[in-house]
C-alpha cells in the first residue's frame, strides 16, 4: 500500500483508523477487513472499487 496522507476518515470504537482518505489521489482506503488480509480501495472519481487479497494457498509473510 502506498504511503498516504490521511486527512480524513473514520475510527472504530477502539480509536483505530479503518477508513483513510487520500485527497491527492482521491482514493478512499477501507481497512476494516485488514485482519482477514483484505484491503479495499475506491477511486472516488470513477466509483471503481478494488479489493486486494492474498491468492488462495499463499503463505503469509512473517
């Protein structure tokens, strides 16, 4: 994931960020499923949502 300048977003009940907004690229990163190994990024210009997840059978990096 690129380094992002998070100028907005939302926090969960424990105070952890789970949605970041990158105003430079106009992309919103949803990190709610990060513990499951998934990341969703939405291009707000086009509305396209990208989901990044490990391939099935891939081992996790230490």
